[in-house]
């Protein structure tokens, strides 16, 4: 499955500063931008025809990994460089990442990654959707930057350039709806605000990660888990998007830390009940009606309750199952909830381990890390505790995440 080296790469994006040559009222980092892009891409894709969602996920992860490697190059310069030196740049990207990727899925992931970089026609429609989503996520960020940069001489030129680019994507229905500030734009805005909610808010940590960024790390872990167990395509897609949206209601309820949530009698039930009300009142009405059933399913709504971490299938109706491996067929619409819960815990373990490896530690981080490790286990042949122990060993000796800078 996933290994400490690629996890270190993924989490380094939480230290990649965006728009760093402009004054910002909040920190804007690459991990959050990528998470927001994936969320926007999901909704754009759902309004289009003939989209392969496995290809959308893979292309998004490929672009994410490449962006981490080339982040020292300004995006406008990078685009021009790709026009003349794409082969050399992509070869360099692969050389940097191959040691971390070569063992994932018996080398198939790396092989597909190389093919994607060398063949611009691979996943062509999905690439275009991701490009549009990336633009909209950048535009959302720029609305923040603009508020504190209006005194700069070139800011109006940047604003004009950002606003004009939207015309390149008007053929996509979702882009038009978001641009016109329709209902869907409210969901995009709501998800973007999750970057302001910090994880482990009760203790200092380096690098800081937001709820939005955490959602993407869990989704990426869920993808690697899925391909490692040879999950069918629908199962891969459901696992990724369930993880990607698993904390979306926290934009309405705030991130309540687990020791508080589960130590006070019946508080978790009250929170879950309130989350359902807010989903039904503030989220689903702004999602295209044709998407309600599917989106409710991946959000974890089931029999009047909410739990995104249950093993479920969905044919004529939703059914909770014990052994999800029996339903490895697209027709069952399966979700590996138990494994995704392990991915969620693994991401939290990495957050604590990384900070401790940087010398920023507290009793909350140390105790939290110990408790998470105790709760990790093997699911479908994937030993999450062993992965965490490998991470702990790697970060304890060489876990130094580089701080990188980026313009846009």
C-alpha cells in the first residue's frame, strides 16, 4: 500500500505557501487548494456526460504529485516551460517520485503515472474538468488575496487575468452554474471555508493542517487502499469520494475534537443529529436534485442517522454488511467504511508524528498519537498499524518536511 516516503511528499504540500508574494489575511497552502479542486471537480463532473470517475481521481492525484515536485516554479512559467520542455520536466518529476511510488500496486501506479505525463490525450475529458476545477479553486483563493492587496500596483491586472480565464471553461455546465453564483456555488464556498478550521486546534503543530486538507489526505489513502485490495471501479470511486467529503458537515458544526465528542455522554449522538439537520437544510438543497441520493449515500446518511464509516452496499436500498469483500462488483456500489475509518486515523497519526518529528510536541499530540496507534488494525489484509509504525520510524529518523513556496 502507501509508504512513509510518499506520505511525506503528500504532507509536504501542507507547507507549500500559495500567493506568497502577496499579503494574505490567512495562510493559503497547496494541500487545501488541491482538496478544494477535487471537490469542485466532483460536482462539475456530475453535471457532464461520459466521465470516468476513476480516471478523474487518478488524473487528480497525478497532477497533485507533480505539483508538489515542481512547486518552486511559478505556474505561469511552468506552463510555458511545459510547452517547450515537457519531456524533460516530466522525466525529472518521475525521477524524483519513482523511489516512493515503485512498490505501490506492484508498480502499476507508477507505470500509469508515467504514461499520463507522456501522453496528453490520456484522460482528456477528465483533465479538462480538473483544469477548470483548479481554476475555480484559484479564483476562490484570489478573492481572499484581493481583499488585502488592493494597494498593489499590479493587482487589477491579476484580477482581470483571473476573471477572463473563466471563459475557457464555459462549455462545462457546472462552471457556468458556479460562475453565476447559483446554488452549487454555495456548496463550493462552504467546502472552501473548511481551510480555515485547523486540525488539533487545542495544540500547536507543524505543519498545521486544515479540515479541508485532511479530507484529501484521507481520500488519497483510501484510493491507495482500494487499488491494493484490487477493488472494483465503483468501490474505488465510492471510497475516494466518501473520504473526500467525510468532514464536510464540519463546515456547519465546527471540528469538535474526539476526546470531547466521545467523552461526554450522548454528546456524539446530539452532534450527529445536528449534522443531519444541517445537511438536509444547508447542503442538499444546494446540490443538483439528481445527485441527492448518491451524495447522501457518500455523506453517510442511513436510516435517520449519519455514519460514513460503515461497510455499506447500495442496490435497491442501503444495506450495512460485515464482510465487504463479498461485494467487489460495481453493481453493489460498495463503500469500505471500516477501512476508511482506519485511513482517517492514519492521517491523524501522521499529523501528530510529523509535528513531533519537527520538535513541536505537546502532551495532547503524544497521548493522541498513542491512542490512535492502539486503535489501528488490519482490514482486508492491509495492516494499518504496521504502516503507522513504519511512518513513526521514518519520521523519527529522517522525517524532515521541506518548506516550499509557490505563487499560484
